[in-house]
């Protein structure tokens, strides 16, 4: 199987991360134009005045820069070791799909119990992805 196929889910997850990175300034500028925040509200992170939709976008970005780092590392390990196969690809795409669902829920209607399921399942998938690398 072509090892480079694993780069597609990596690219989609990176694209999601860049998309959220683009949403943040749009939401900040919108809140600023509406007079709901000023630049000083970000002097030491985020003040209590920062609107929820801005805080949420920032939090989604942080989420996409934390645990997914282990996904990127594992994908590269699969390529270097020549272990990319159908099972690895299914797990990789499943992980990315679950992270996308999690981000979409978080950025839209943001029900904690709804976004918890894809978040938890994605972490289980990632653990399986790692374990599979070492047992094969």
C-alpha cells in the first residue's frame, strides 16, 4: 500500500486547524466592531468581557493543537516504519472525522454532552492507532 496515503487525513486535520485559526480573527473583529471587546481584553490572555463565541473559537484551536499532535507523530511513525495499511488508514480517517465533528459541534451549538462523545471516541481511536503501531 502506498505509504503516502496517510498524508491525506493529516492534511485534512491541518486544514481544519487552519480554518479555525481563520475563524478566530473574524469573531474577534466582529465582536470589536460591535463594541463588545477592545484590544485590552486580550492583554493578558482573555478578559471576562470576551464573548463566548470568541472564547469557544480559541478553545477549539487549543484542542486542535493538543492531543492531535500525537496523531501527527503516529502518522509519521507509520510512514517511516512502512506500516501504513488499510486498518491504519481507517483509524486515521476515523480520528479526523471525529475531530471534525467535535469542532463543528463546539463552534456551532456547543452542547457539552454532544461534543463529549466524538471527543472521547476520537481519543480511544488514537490510543488504538498507537497500540496497533507497536503490536504489528
